[in-house]
């Protein structure tokens, strides 16, 4: 299905960019892309978003496996007539698997996108994190604006 292709593309981009960072930058090395806004910074995270739950790998293995199975279930069951939801779930699946690969093989997640937003140093993230966030936002938009309309049309 089309949504699994989205996930595969996200996984490929995520893993290639992380491989490049690991092979070419020292941990903590920083490359300026746009001064005071965007940097490439080699960083590792043994926890979740914003570094919470550091070192709780078994927790992440279990939760991520459950999430991946749940996303696949929803793709199979609910996306045949619902493209926005399918794209959202495809992005989320790719992001979840991308970070899961890091946790399994590296025991940490490779992060490298470092942004400053109005002088706030946003936590460093990666392609998988971005796909997860965009997927969640799309799913939220779908639930707010489209799900009620589809239910009315079906009734």
C-alpha cells in the first residue's frame, strides 16, 4: 500500500542522514546552516523527546513495538477511504521504526537538527522525530476537521 511506501521513504531518509552524521561528525560537533536559527549538531539521546526517561531502553522497546503494531492495524483497517489518515499513519510508522532501529542497534537515538526559535534552543531532533510530529499533527487535523464530516456522509 501507498502508506507503507511513505513509511519506507521516511525510514530510508532517516537512516541515511543518521549514518552520515555518525560517520562524518564528532559527537557535539556543530555546523552552522543559518546563523542563530539552524545548525547540524551531532547528538545522541538515550531517552525520549527532550531527553526524558534516559536509559529506559526496555520500556522504549516494548512501547515502540506496541505502537508499530497499532499503527499497522489502523492502516489496514481505517485508511482505505481515508487518505489524510493514511498519510499521517505512514509518517508516524516511518518515524517510529526509524528511531526503533537506532535503539536496537545503537542503544541510543542519533539526533542532529538543532534549531533556535526566537532565541529558544529547541531540543535537537532528527528526520524520524519530524515525521512523527507531522504525522501526529495531520492526524489531529483529520480528527478535528474531517472525521465528523465523513461520519455524517456515511449516515
